[in-house]
C-alpha cells in the first residue's frame, strides 16, 4: 500500500464517524495531523514516511478521529528524543520522579508511590490518567523502540532533570 492509499482509507473511516460536512471536516483534520508529523518522525527516527505511517496505524486501537489528534502526535522537536532506553535511564538515575499531584518523590514513573497522604487518602496519581501530569511531566520518545511502539510517552518529571527546568 502507498501512503496515499492508507491516508485515504483513514479519511474514509473519519467520514464514517459523522455524516455530511462535519464528516469531511473530521477527515481533513486527521489528514492534517498525519501529514504534519510524518516528515518529522521519518527524519528523526530514520525510517520512510510509509514505514512510520504503517507503524502508527498498526498501533491504533480506537477511532481514527480520537487517535489522530495533535495531543497524541506532537512534533518530535517539541519533546525529548532519546536513542535508547539506557540513555534515558542514565539521566534519570536513582533520584526518582516528581509526582505532579502530591509533589512527593515516586519511584514509579507512571503511578505515584510516594506515600503522601492528604485528607486520609494516599496519593495514587497516574501519569496516564485523564489529566496526565498537568504538563509538569516529561514527554519523550525512544528512537530504537519507535517502530515497535510509535508513540510519545509521558512520565512524572525525573527529579534529576528538575534542575534544568525541563517542562517538555
Ligand atoms: Zn503523588
């Protein structure tokens, strides 16, 4: 399949979610997201645009309209890009992660285990919940794993990176 065939197929799926003009608007919106990120992802990851598109479409488990949104597919210039998982591990070290809700230090980057209690409830904030990390977390992707897991990940901000004033 070519890029154009896949994009047309995705647009068709978007049109089917709603009739008439709104369906067409949705089709154009998903296409705009895809066309914006493909050249950027291909360049950063070192794969063809077709390979990238196939990888992200393969990972899709829900409606194209909800999946192909800017929030899910930021340009990789706007987030942290690591070549390997080890590279990120080294930076993070053993200092843990800052929970955006209780501001305690969690050893788990996705689920707060800092043990901070408020009103008798222990914080169990999750980086993948509805409100994410309030924009205080770390958004990143790992190049060596991108074709397998072509998405942007979001975790609590590593304490080791707080000095840099990282907010991406
Ligand atoms: Zn917490």
